[in-house]
C-alpha cells in the first residue's frame, strides 16, 4: 500500500519540478520581452507569456507542497494514507487541469483575473482537487491522531484556507462584488493575500516537520511557543493582507487593522535572531542537503520579513506600492523562501527513500546551491533598485519624464535582472534534473 | 488534553473573527460614495479588460504588471482620446481590433475606475506613527 501511495506522491513531485523548469523558461522569455518589445509579440505577447510563467510557477509551489504533505502524513499515520483512491484522483485531476490551463492560455481563452488568467471554469476541478486532499487528510490524520504537533495544524489550516480563499478569489462573478470597482479590487487582493498565507501554511508546516525530524527533536513542533507562532501566522493570514490595498479608497479601518497585525511580525524577527545566535553553536547535520537548503531559507526569511514589514508601514508603502519593490517582495517569498523549503523537502524525501541515491550528483548540487543563491541575490537586488527608481519617478512633480523615458532608464536594472534570471534558471536545471531522475527511479 | 482544547478554542475564535471581518470588508468597508455600481457598458468593458489580460502589463491602483503605465486615471488625462490607444499596438502592446462598441465599453470601464479615486494619490496626510490618511477626490 505504501509503495502505491509513494508512487503517486513522486508523480506530484515530478510534475512540480517539470512545472518549475517550464515556468522559469517562460519567465526568461517574459524578461526578454521587457528588453525587446517586438520579441515574439505576434506569436505569444507578454500578456500571454507572463501568465505561463505565473501559472507554472504557482503549480510548482502547490504541487511540491502537496506531494510533500502526502508523503509526511503517510508516515505520521502508521497505516499510511487513507484507503480509497483519493490521492490518485487528485493527481489525475491536477494533471488534466494543468493541461487545460496551458491550453486556455495558449488559445487566449482567458477571462480570469490577474495570476488566475485561465478560464474561470477551471475553478471547479481545482477546488475539487483541494476537497479530495481535505478528505484524504481528514481520513488519514484527523480520525487517527489526537496529539497534533503544530505542523499537522498548519497543513490542515493550509488546505482549509486554500478552499476558502480560492473561492473568495472567484466572488467577482457575482454582481454584488463585480459591479463596484473598490469592492472588487479590495476583495480580489484580500483573497490573494490570504491565499499566499494559506500555501505558506503548507510550506512552513513542512519546514517545521523537516527541522524536527532532522534534529530528531519533536519539541520544536510542540508546546506553547510553537503554537504561539502558528496562531500569529494565522492572524496575519486573516487580517494582515491589506498592504496591497492601502492606497485604495476603502474604509481606513481595513488599513489600520492590517498595519497593526503586520507589525506583530517583528516578534518573529526577534525570535529568529535569538534562534540564530543559539544555532551558531550547533554543527548538527551540516552535511545534509535538506539541512543546508533549510539553513539558506533562514537567511531569505529574514531579508523578506524585513522587507515585508517595511512595506506594511503605510508611509513607506506609499513609495513602494506599484513598483518593482513589490515584485522583489513576491519573488523573495516564492523563490527565496518557498522554493528553498520545497527543495529541502524533496531532498529529505529522497534521502528517506534511498539514502545514497543523490551522492553521485554531489558536486553538481553543491555548485548549483551557490549559483542559485548568488544569482538570486543579484536578481532580488536589481528588482529593489528598479523599484526604487520607479518610486522616485512616481513621486516627481512638475516637469517629469514620460513613462516611456522612465521605462528606458530602468533598462540597466532589467538587463541585470534577466541575466541573473538566466543563471538562476541554470541552477534550477542542475538541481531539478537529478531530482526528477531519482524520483522516477524510485517510483518504478 | 487541556492544551488541545485551548488550541481548538483559539482556532475557532479566530475563524469566527475572520468570518465577521470578511462580512464587514464586503459591505461597509468597501462602500465608496465616489464609486457607484458600474453601468452595463462598463461591466462589458471590464470583461474585455479581463479577456485580453490587460493587467499583465497595466495597473489599476498600482496593481498589475509594470510593462505599461498605470491606467487608474488615464481617462482624466486623455478623456475620449483614451480610445486612440486601444488598437494602436505601440511597443510591446499587441495590436488589438476592438470595434467601436468594444472601445466604448472599455472607455466606460476606465471612466468608472477614474471616478473611484486617485493613483498615485498625493492628497495624503502622514501621521507620526507611520499611517497615512487618504483624502479621496472625486474625479467627475
């Protein structure tokens, strides 16, 4: 039974890695279109190419997190995953939906919203997949385990809130939401902010699971401190989303509540600094690939939390909103934090399946690790620089350069962005290809 | 056992607060005197905006892609001349073939957006604790 479960789990992970590679490829082409306006303009204009990039990279995050959670809950419950073919149907459904999303984008049959540009009818198979995941989770965990460590709470919360927020993101089909500009934009970004918080619950839960298993210390995932941070994260998911909509003329209390909620994240920063100073004394498991990727996540969590906290201060948000600094924030989270945790998760799963099967790629993976982080640092910095320049332009009064002139002035930063994006893509290929090979050999 | 009960209670309390908060965001929180409901033409224009994925390149209230300019108040600047951009196919923008009715619908949508507020908004008061008070202007 376990082998059967793992086979589908590995299929989720293989599909995730393929999505990541294709998504980054589309991202590179989108970057080229930024530099060369006529590049593929007639065949696949930026308005389509960007959506391939976004959809495929979101698929990477969702599929890799889902595959990981399936693997871990099958270990938490001594009987493996619940009986029934929920997981298989979930995979088949998402494979088919993935193909339909790509077809929808390719044939310009869009009609959805930003980041979910595909046909809105695809809401139904996507939500059905989450419901199948929820049923499986309920039957595997909720019915069988009573003393839950915090990661089980986080995964449950992630699944539940993905269903809620993905549905909320489609409320625009109702006239009550659709027909008012302010209500429509506010609810759209309320749902997006909370949706990112929801998949972060799946991914951060994975990080805590990995930390406790690698250290062999379950106390990280139990006790008052662990649950305090979980509830703090949940509060931020629910009420801290509005930094995307500060400038929109909705009621002030939405902004003030989000500002206040976001500032509680300083507690997380403080605790990270303390945890770091303690961990410096520890040499534990430094050679483990999963451990190394998790440690690198820490650095990006710190950088991104500082950035997120700063842009959550309304007076600073006024300058950064609508600039590439916001893109740096989202790339920092999806690449710097989510992707590094998900790589750690896949390395850990493979280590559990076949302890030495990644050893032959050691030098390649070592090189790719450094290439990934150094190129991403340049990528992230060029976005911050471009955002700073655009922010200055937005604030200019009087005789200000045109949008086109401002856009031209950003070109050195955009060139740096695309060049570092290319190196990042190479690093991902060097990591993803051996992972896919190992996963395929294990799923046979 | 006591801890499990506590965690469940906190979780339920947060869920109840979230539902209540969402209700207020959907209703009172997003009422705006400058942004009445869109008319039928504007709603059709909005669907054209979505069908052609304009937000991949353009922003409304700073939200969207950055390849093209923000269009929150494009109507205030160009009035009916805004229509001249729709089929122009300048730079990276694809060459669209919107007919007269579609152009009118898109313009109506952009009028509704313009009416709802300003971006960027210089009419703000910064407070000592980092908040900003947004003074909303009616663009009609």
